[in-house]
């Protein structure tokens, strides 16, 4: 049982404010992922929760207790570092034992716990190896094991997989998900990686420059990004954007005019803006439809064949490049003229201040 | 052609390298050699390179009970000063390496600048202070002075070594529930042990060879080896064989330590200026 | 410090606690160094202004600047000052110049390089009194010394080096001790030079001299500044070598400031005069230190 509550946390280094008032509550057993561009303060926020950075102002509550001034070791958390941070002078067994020993756990119990964790993580053959003798993946497992044996209330991960190669990262990702299901412990996980965020999270927190841009389930962020930043950040390849003029709108949708004159009726309700306002239209590459050219609306410029899917970069008449995702069997070739179709139900509209128009109907998976 | 010049430069480099090395080492070699001569052989002209070695000089040096007295003093003073300096320097270096503040850099430079204070400048007050506290001509007094003169360099060396320890490892210790003290003794010290050892070694070498305070603050009771050797400079002490034997004994431990640890020593001594 | 705290944003209790721990760990070393550097300094300053002779208690009272005046008009003092500068600069030139060349030499691959290196750096580990006696007696003794024998062997008259060229000979002995230190540090620096950088320079057509000037020397600058700093600290107070070989003589021909103060204080018991000399030595050292610490500080990332 562990819930976390962040109440307008702030962090100032010297004069620069890095974390600008973050409020967030994390439920018991929830897997929360922090994402955001490099330098946005993810690690800083995680370290504030861990107790490794002081909290300049605001409150941090674990299970309802204010822990701002509690030592890191006494908060009941365990952390897995990006660099693993194993104790190089201790073997795997001693690495896992260290925290238990400091906590005064009796020898026999320590040994049992470590054996159990080692079995779970397939570390048994390496218990008496030093970290220097292990591969990256094994070190990663030891770091996780060291966190697990202490049976913490909350797990903290700071980009734990970023030092692994792609194949191992995929494997560890699946293992971590399985582990989380098994341990059922509250987890906070920092990552750069879209796939990790989308596949593992119960809840994603998108951060930018020390503020929260949006909190929601992965599909909520995907289908209903709250603003331009989240729309750009979530999804790979990223969403296409172009400008348009807002015509009118109501509860059942909004009409916009694209630059080539096309009218779109998108099922989103407008905020309080005037007709004629310049707004932004966004659509994901997988939702744009290609049709053989009937006119000169676009020309294929680049084709990236990834096997299962194909990414087609189309240059429009006004010079803008739009990326379209199609199946792997398309026979399109470079320089072929094509026309694009934008299904209005998949379009997102963003007001000049960057905020998204409210969808008239929520996506069933992102309710 | 190219190969030929290469070979000839190689020969030149070898000759030059060995020639200079032998020339620079020659005095030490000669000292060791002379230690195995009798007093008569030692002053023969021209000097003999080949002779019947004898241990008579060593025997005489050892016979003088005072030799052991001086050696004992040197060991006590060097070890005492080194241990004391490490006890003060480790927490200071830890604080500067892992809890840096705006003033850390300034503090380090200030510490080094206190080392710039020439000992002669403060010879008189230190002498008088030592006399009034009855520390004159005691091992304790000399150890304290040695500890203080070496402290800045030791702090800086340790700081350099500590900074090579990745901070996340210490943070992992803190997450595991270690207090600051446990973090320092159970995580940092084992990791930085090679660095600490080479720092201690440098401090030992500096104390062992220290001459200014040793000659000025001691007379007989606490006189270390360096003062013992200096006593040979008086004309009546001029026995080349014994001088050489005693000198060899005095420098041998440090020379061997220095040979073994030269790489480690340098790493600390460059203050991080050389990676 | 108070001002700094007041200006910064409000801090959590734990932050203040963290700062306190840091300060607490730092303070023993800082405080003891503070005492060590300030108390004797203050005492020296005070003694330099009074009449104080250990064996002549009739001399007492405030002396004003007369100790300084007496010292500054004493030709011995000026000589000793000059000798100090000559020794420091001379040894620095020999050890840094020679050290750089030797570092490059011992960076080359050749047979038995490891052993040769060990031999070269050995003199650094020899205590000053031993090296002084070694040179004075075994090497340079006009009758029994090896060098004298060698000169006789080629038909020259041996020279009594310490009597004829006392300062130069002391400088040589000290250089013999400190050259290895420079080699030790500079060799490490040379070895840390990226060999790709040298190869790139060779591809650009740089000859050995151009490589030295444009690649090696700039790379060595930090290490050189460290060598200069540490050596200066020690060279400003060369004492044992002089005390053992020449006792400052003949006359004051090899007396430096350190030896002069020593002889005033502990041989002539003139505490006031010696202290005035001490104050001047401190001023000189601080001028040197200011430049050195600055240049080194620029070269070190703290
Ligand atoms: N000790 C510090 N002193 C001053 N500024 C710091 C300190 N640590 C971090 N910062 C600044 O805080 C900001 C956030 O850093 P943080 O490490 O939290 O970013 P991040 O989101 O984890 O980035 P990344 O994805 O690259 O790991 C950065 O701009 C960084 O420069
Ligand atoms: Mg980070």
C-alpha cells in the first residue's frame, strides 16, 4: 500500500527555477511514467521524491505523511539509476544485502530474501560475481534486484534501460512489466522512450520546462492531447501540422478552411474564438489517406519502407511535407503525384494559445 | 631508407634514454656501492668500482644504538602526521567533492595558498610556540607541524580522487538507508582506497624527507633520520663508508615505495590537471 | 554569507541541514588551517615590530620599523633575496625545460624504457640532507669525489665546486632533486596526449618541431603550471641543501632568505630581525603565490 501526493513542488537551483510547482497524485500500485524533452526536470523531480534533492517549497506526501525532511533511506523507496550505480567493491550478493544489513534484518532472513529475488531475476549463477564481471543486462537486473529485496513501498526508475542495446531493452521492458504485475508496487518511471512510456504506463505525466503539460493514460494522451506540445511529443512518427482558418463551430463540431480551400468539419467543439482566427490542424501519419492523384495536390518525395509499414513523405502544393503511414505493400514510388485525404474524425484542432479543442466524443479506449 | 633512419633514431633514443637515466641515477648507485666499502676503500683515489664488498660500514651504523632511535622517530612522525592529516582531510574532501557549494573552489585555492606561506616566515613564532608548549624536540610537535604543512595538498589530492567516484553510487547507498557516516565509511572509502593509499604514500614520503622543520625544531630527543644524516656534514663525521651506509638505509624504504607507486602518485599530484 | 542566505529563495529544513553537514565536515580542516596560517603570521608581525633577543634581555620595547630598516639596509639581506630568486628561477628553468625534453624522450618506445624511467625519477625520493651530502662528499669532494677523479683522469685539475661556485652548485643539487618530479608529472601528461592528435598533425605535414610547439606544448601547459606551483612552494624555502653543503657560505655567497632568517633567529637569537625577514619572505611568497595560484586555478576545473 502506497500512495504519493505531490503538492505544488518547486525546486530552485541558485536562482533558476527548475521545477515550477508540480501537483500530482499517484494511486497505490499505479505505474506512472514521466516523459518530456531532455532537461525538462524529470530526473530532478524523481530525485526530489527520492530525497536526493531538497524540496525548495511544496509538500511531498507518502501514504498521507509529509516526508519533505525524511532521509532518503527512511522514505521506504528504492531507486534504480540509469548508470546502475552498483557498489563496485561488493559482489552481487553483497550489493543486494547492503540495504537489508543497514536496516538490521537478521542474517537468515537476508539470505532467504536475496535467494528469492535472485531466482526471480535469474541471477543465481552470478551471486558471487563483482559488478565489473557482469554484462550490461545483468548489471541492470542486479540494480533492480537491489531495489526489490528491500520490499519498498515505491519503486523509482530513472531511465533504467537507456544504457542497453535495442534488443535487450525490448526484452527488459517486457520483464519489467511482468515484474510490476507480480509485485504490484507503486512505480515511478522516467524515460525518453515513447514505446516504454506507452506500453508500461498506467498513467503518463508529460513534463516541459518544469511544468506538467498533461497527465493521463497512454491512449488518452494519444487520442486527446491537451495541447500542441503533447500532440507533438506523443506519437512516432510525430503528428503532421498545418495552419487553417477557423470558420464556425458549436457543440457538434467545428468547420475550418485549409489553405488550399478545402473545408473540414471536425467533431470538436471550439473554445471562445472568433471566426477567421488562424488555428492549427493536426493529424497523425497513420490517419492520413492516400489516393492516386487526380490533381497536382502532392508529390511523393521520400519513401521509407519499414517492412510492416511504409512511411510516405508527400510534398504538398504549398511546399509543406506531410508524412503518411501506409501498409507495407504499397507500390507507390518517388515522384508519383498523389492526393491526400484528411478524415475529419481524426483531426485535432489547436487554438492560437496551443490548447486543443474539446473532442465532442471521447475515444472509447481513452475515456 | 625510411626504415634505416628509423632504426638509427631508435638506437640514438635508446642510447640517450639510458645514458641520461644512468647519469641521473649514478649518485644513488654510487652511494649504495660506497656503503659496501670499508672506510679505506671508500676514499681511495681513483675511486674503485670493483672491490671486495664488506658489511663493516653497515655493522657500525647498526651498532650505534642511535640509528634505531632516529629511524623510530622518523616512522612515528611520518605515520602520525599522515594519519592525522587523513583524518582531517577525508571529511573535508568528501564535503567538497559531494556537497559542493559556491565557496568550494575558493576554499580549495585558499587552502593551497596557505601552503605558499614560507616556513621561514613563521619559523620564529612556531619555534617559540613549540618551546612554550613543551613540544619542541618532541615527535608529537614535529608530527603536528608536518601534518599541517601537508594538509592542503592532501585535501586537494583526496578531492581529486573522490571526484572520480560517481555520485550515483553514494546516492544508492543513501537510498539503501546509509547515514552520511556509513556512506563515507562503507561506500566511499573502499572505492577510493587506491587514491587514499597513494595520498597517504605521498604524505609519508614528504614527511620522511622533510628537512626544514626537522632540523629546526628538534635537537636530539625527537631528531628524525634527516637530522641524523645531516650530522654527518660536520668534518669529524666524514666517514664515506658509514655515511653511505646510513644514507642508503635512510632512503631505501621511501625509494622502494616510490618505485612501486609512481603511477598512483602522479595521478594525485597532478590535481586533476592531467587525466 | 548572511547576505547570501537572505537573498536566496526560502530553503527547506533539510536543505539547511545538508548545508550544515557539509560545513561540519569541512570545518575541522578549515579551522585548523586558519589557526595555522593566521596565528604565527600575527606573531611574526608583532615580533618584527619589537626588540626581542633571546640572549640579551636588556633589549626590549617597541622597535617600530627599525628591524625592517636594519634588514633592508643590510647588504646580506639583499644578497639573500637575490640568491633566493636565482635559485627558484634557475631550478625552475632547468627542471621544467629539462623535464619537458626528458618527458618526450621517455615517451618514446625503446629497450628497457620502464627501468630507465624508474632510474630517472629516483632522485625525487631521496631526502634533501642525503642528496646534499651525497653530492658534497661522494660526487664533488675535491679529493675523493667521483667527479674530481674523472677530471683528473682527463688531465684537468679538480675544482672545489662548493667553494668556487657555491650558489651554482647548490642550484645543481636542487635541480637534480626536482628534475625527476617534473619528468614524473610531465611524462604522464605527454602520455595522456591523444595519439590520433599527433597523427592528424603529421598528416597535416607538421614536422617534429612544429608538432612539439603546436600540439605537445599546449597540451602540457596545465601540467607545467602544476609543476611550477608545487616546485615554487618548495624552492622558496630551500634550506637543508644549503645548511648541509655550505652553511650559507663562503660569506653569504650561498645564503638565501630561508637560511638568513634561520641564522638570525637560531644562531644569533635576534628574534625581531628574523621576524622582519619572515614578514618580507611572506610578502614575496604571496606575490609569487598570487600569480601562481591564479594561473593554476585557471588551468584546473574545480
Ligand atoms: N545540480 C544542479 N545545479 C544546477 N542545475 C541543475 C542541477 N541539476 C540539474 N540542473 C538543471 O536542471 C534542469 C533539469 O535537469 P534534469 O536532470 O532533471 O533533466 P532531465 O529531464 O532528467 O533530462 P534528461 O532527459 O536529459 O535526463 C536542467 O536544465 C539542468 O541543467
Ligand atoms: Mg535525467
